[in-house]
C-alpha cells in the first residue's frame, strides 16, 4: 500500500482477486490519518478521526455515543446535525422497544416473539433478509460424522420448516443453501436435503447402522441457550431419535471458549452463524469451507471444491464467476457439511417522521445515515 499523493492510494495485490474493489467499501477499509492514529495509539478506537459524514463527539461508556454532522463532508453535510446511539446491555430488545413506543428512540429492533406488520400507522416497519447463514456444522474428520451418509441422514431427519414456524414464529428466512438471497450466486430453487425420515433411515442402514449396531451418541455444541433455542434442540433430538440418532446437546456460553472448541476440532456437531462482511459469495464459501478458510471448523478439505473457489476468485467475468460459486455451493451441500437452518432477518421499526431510511442486507452498520431526515410536520 502506498500513498502517492494527498488524494491517491495505490494497492498492489499478490494475486488476482475479483471482488477486491467492492470490498474497499467496507467500514474497516476506510482511510484514516496515520499521524493521528500513531499519536493516539490504542486510544484512537475511543477517539476516532475520519472523513465521513459525521464527526465523533463523545462516548459515554455504557450509556451513549454522540456524533455530529460533518459540514466539510465531500458530498455535502448530512441532513441530521446530531446522532445519538443509546447503549443497552445484554439482550434488551424489549427495553428498546418500550422506549421506542414512549417516543424516546427513533428506531428499535422488534423483540423476539412479537409479531408486527406494515399496516400500523404508529411506526414504519422494515423487514429484510440479511446476508447471513445460520446452520449446524459437522466435523467431517470425527466418527461417525466422517461418513457422508450419516451427515446426509441427519439433514434429512430434521423438519426445519416446522421448527422455524412453531418455535421461531417464521421470523427468519428458511435456508436451503449457504448463499443468502440478494447475494450474487443465490439460487432460489430448492437445495439441500428435504425432510425425509425414511431416506434418513435408509442412509444409516447403508452406513452400517441398525438397532443391533446403533450409531454412537453425537455431541452437539451450542453457545446459544435461550428458551426458544432450547425448544429447537428438543425438537431436533426427538426427530433424530425417531431415525436412530441420539443427540447430546451441550452448551458453552463463553464465546472464546466455544471458539476454542471449534478450532481444536472438539465439537463433532455445532450451531454456528455467519454474517457476511460484504454481499459476495466468496465471503461465505471461501471463509467457511475452503481448506485454508479462517472459519473452516468442519475439517472440510475437498481439492475439487478448493479448485472451484480458486478459479472463481480470479474470474473477471461476473456470470462465469457466479456459476463457479454455485457449483462450489452445490458440492458442499451434497457433501452435507452443514445442516442449513435460516438466514437472519433485519426487523426494525422507525418513528413515522423518520424519512429516507435505506436498509440493505448488511443491516444497521451500512444504513446511509447521511440521507436520513426528520419530518415532524
């Protein structure tokens, strides 16, 4: 990386990478003043300086972060002169929503278990599927999950649509693949393995398991332990038991400890979610499933898959590139490396006087706040 002059930066890549230019729009690719970063050191994170539409004013830890409009922004000052981000600790969506109803907040997430629609004049309701994937992963290097037929049987045995409807009230977008809607390469046609207990039993028989030779108990790890997630796990355990699979759900709610479990390969099966940094299929398929992927906790090492990803990453033609990623996704699904469950949904309410709210699949961090204005007439 070299700063050629005040307004020009040169970046040289060691290999061809098709999505690179679009990734420069990410928040952590923004250019900041080197002299101030070096002078403030670790304190820069609490006293940031940039060139965006808002300027940092103060951070009252545990309470709020205050920003002010930047009158010198290159595209003109924002419509809002001030932004205040209120801080709520823990899972407090209900508290946020209550303050929103009282008029103390301009927007709030919809609490879990509460159903809203777009017809209520008291607020603006925005719902959008995010660039995300929630799934159960399999460690493909440990028995009995090293047998693809066993993994396929587990996927066939779980009625994900019923769980999503009965436990989560259809709050999320059902997943049949990895790449979420709105992402290049998303395939709207049904993928994965449909709910089919008879097929699950047949696959287990093919793998050599029966009442006389039962499948070993499979430990499944989760860092989430809410009431709804526990209900989900109970439904999964019953469904799997019906085809001859015994699931032992274990909880590790300390996130660093949970990541160590995954990184050390000590979790045969685990609940995991991935939220994309950018709306690009590479952000899912390379990071999660390539043999060198930083989040490949599955022990998945498929040379044919790696080759497809290598070709896709350097392919300049968007149509051919998307086709390569679709083939790679199909390979992961056929190998039953994961049991896809859902794509998360952004579901917020805004006060009726808030105008020009634009939400994309990346959610809150990428709402163009500079375009928002208030109409209190």
